[in-house]
C-alpha cells in the first residue's frame, strides 16, 4: 500500500455496497432492497475513516457477504484523502468465501476471531489482489452478530506490525460497524414482525367475531390470501374417519379449478407428521407430484397444517395461479402463525355447532315429554267426557256440566300448547279460535231426558 500521503478515494456516489446484503437461502428469498441508502454509505464511510485513524493504521476496508462472495462495501484512508484509482481497484476485490476462497479469509470467518498477518507479501494465504496496495501488516476482524457473519473489516498498514492496543481498539470499533451494517436488516425484521403481529391480531378479531363454521372458514381463507398477497386461498378439513381431507371453503378460487378439486380429496398416510410445505415452482417440484397437484395447476403454493388438540384437522393453502412467487421466510412464518388461531377458531365453531345440536335435541325431548305427559292425558280426558255425554242417559243439566268440564279441559290444553308452540304460533291460534264466534248451542240428544 502507498504511504498515507497518497490518498485513496471514496467518491460521493456510493459504490456497490450491500447489494442484497444477505446470503442466499435457495428456495427462500431473503429480504432485500430496504436500507441500501446513501445514508448507510455515509455512515460506513465515517466509521471506516474513524476506525483507521483511531487504530493508527493506513486504511480500513469493509466487505459484506452476498451469496458465496465478499463484496467490497467501503474503504477509507485515515487521512480522509481520496484517490479514484485506488477506489476503483478496491471495488474489484470480490472475494469468494467457499472452498475455493482464500485460506486466510475462510479461517477468520470460520473461527469468528480476529487474525493479524505480518509480512503480507510473503504469505500465500493472502489473495494476490490484496497485495497490490503495498501493505506490510494486516488485521482481519469478522463482523459477527448473533453468531452470524454480517461482514469483514480489514485494517492494513505499511508499518511492520499492528500492536495489541491497536487490535483491542479495532475490536471495539468493529461492533459499531456491525450494528451499522446489520441495523437495516434488523429494522426490516422488526417491521416484518410488527406487520405479522398486526395481521395475526386482525385475523383473530375477524374470525373470532362469529361461531358459524362456514363463515369462520371463509374469513380465514380471505385473510390468509390478503396476508401473503396470494391469488387465492382454500381450506381442506379432515373427515371424521381421519383418513382424508375434503375441500371446505375457498377464496377467489377459479371456478373451473374449484369444480375439479371438490371431487378430489387429499389422501395422506401420516397426517400427524404433516409439516408446512411450499414451492415457487409447483409444476417442476418433485415434492408436488401427487395427482391432486396436477388437477390444481398452481404456479406457486404454500400449505400450512391446521393443528388443534386432537392433532391435524386440516390444511390451509395459498396459491398463485398467474405468476411464480418466490416464497419468503416471513411469509412462511406468517402462514404458520395464522394456522394456529385458525385451527382454534374452527374447533370452537365445531364445538358450538355440536352444542347447538345438543340443545335442539334436548328441546325436542322436553316437547315430547310435554306431549306425552300432559296433552295426551288432557285429550284422553276430553274424549272420555264426550263419549259419556253422547252415549249416556244424562239429563240436560248433566250434559251442560259435562260440556263445561270439556271447555275447561280445552282451556288447559290451549295453555299447554302455548308452552310447546312458539309465542307467534300460540298468539295466532287464539284470534282464530275467537273468530269462530260463540260456541253453537247444542241440540238436545234425541235419547236424553227432559
């Protein structure tokens, strides 16, 4: 490296710092795009210069991981001087961190411990590109937070060594750089968790406002689709035999697909072992080759099991039909979080339905008892008195007494009917009875006396 009098540039326009900012996780796409601002570039620029000056070295450089490489993020001289040619050379120092990467870098990142390198030009483990700056001593400090590497800080100098006090100060300042790099990620994570919490609360309020099973399931599918911005959502529920799942409700499901899946139950051998599954490319995913998915031609899909006390009671599915969707980790967590209260709501709705059915059955038993113990007895008594009045050799006075008793029995029967019939039915029966007018005078029985 050149002497401090020969400056190195850090131009006002930021370089390719933190482009992505996270290691690829394959199927799951990590958050990206937020926090990569000029403010972060200015923060790293100030911290790098302060670190170089405080540690009495020539330069402080910062690298961040992107995929399987370390990407140059910022480099500053202790003097604050600028050199466009040196900045351009620095931005080309992408360094692999896989098996083909430099040994010294792999050792530092694996051990999560700083490493001093003396006589840099003679050390084969140091990349040749790093030796072009004329440096003699170098300190590599991994930037670690929660046991995860978020970057690498490199201090270099033309001096023959880097002392203990310099190394201690470098470790202290590295913490600030780590926080500066990781804070956008933390902010994204906090915002994501806050959004998820608000969504779960909204879903809980929505599905908890009714106990009608069909309406509960319909609301769950609607809220789930909105939560992950899916084209549609649906719920399969376990049958009583617990050997298959049948479609129960759907939200924005294409009609032709809905008609097909209604006839296609999900048959699985081990429902209790069912875990959350997802795919960004369902047609080409070996895990989604069952016949049901051929009839369910989604581009991307998330399946989250609904678990209650008795185990898995169903599956919540969110689908994208018109485009492929890269499933994010927070979306998976959100779906799993929604599945919990959804399963509880479904179970509560089922218990409510069973309780309502039990109440109806109990009311029927009560009515049957009334009909058997009261109305039947009253009608039998009326029939007996009528029979005695018509067939017996009774006088007119005795007939009138029998009819008065019969009228009294009729009043008792009407009162008993009011207990059995709803108020509206009993209320309509009385006026109808009164409209018939007075009870017609009975003619004397031809065989009666007097």
